[in-house]
C-alpha cells in the first residue's frame, strides 16, 4: 500500500478500535458466553512494535447497529442515497453472482497492483496485492459469506440492512473475514466463539 493509504487506514482503524474497545469493555460482561465474538488485531511492525486488540461480542454489534441514529444510519439500516444505482438493480446483479458457479468476476493486473474479486464456495472473495507498499509488498484479503450479502440487501429501497448482515455474519461466519499485511504491519479481523482469541 502507498504510504498515504496506509497512514489513513491506520489512523481511521485505530480511532474505530479505541471506540469499539471502550464499548466492548462495558458490554462483554453481559454477553452470551456461548455466542460469537468479533476479534480485531492491529500490529504495527514499526520501531515501537505496537499492538491493538479488540474482542467484541457480536450481540453488542447488533445492539449498536440498532441504537445508532445519524443522518444516513437509522434502526440498523444505512441509506445509500441516489448514487445512480437502484436497490433492485443491485439485488439483481447480486442474484446473478450468487447463483453462478465459482469463478473470478473481476481481475485487474497492473505493474504494481493486482485485484481479484471472485466467488468461491459460499464466500465472496476480494484479494489485493500491492507491490507499491512502504515495505515493498502489501496484501488485503477479504472473505464474506454470501448469506451476509443477502442479509445486507434485505432492506427497503435505497437502504442496506447492517443489523441483518451482522446477524448473518454471526450465524454463518467463522474464521477470518479480513487480513491486511503491509510489510511487518498486520490487521486481522475474524469471528469465532471464544472471548479471548489471539492473533
């Protein structure tokens, strides 16, 4: 990743993680011990070797999604506005992808970056290889169960159902969701049924 991209990602990620960590600390005691947990680990492999760890019960994420009230986010749903793509068109495209065989849908190859978007089994896969990272090579891997995308699109016209997507992730998702490697720095986001998982 470029230095600007990595710095922006790191700043935004750390701010979100600090907020999530504070909420998780107060909510974790009330969480169902048999439920799923979302884990985030950020390892900054620089000179100071800093690590941020957050463990959040998925039930807390569901509650947060329902409780947030903002201009474009209410009752667990995001208003996507008039960006030129209608919700029914988006659902139709997704239905075609969902019902297709395993295949690559998007492949971009350039001198310093390769991008792949594919369907593999019950997952939508996104992989980015960036040869222009600060450390010479960076990768981003995202794996999302197709049921999560289904749930995200189950909303009224012009909205995305974030709460339903979180619930689907808890039901169908275990293992890694996102992995980012940039030289010695790493980000990992995953779901399992343990409150104390480590990277």
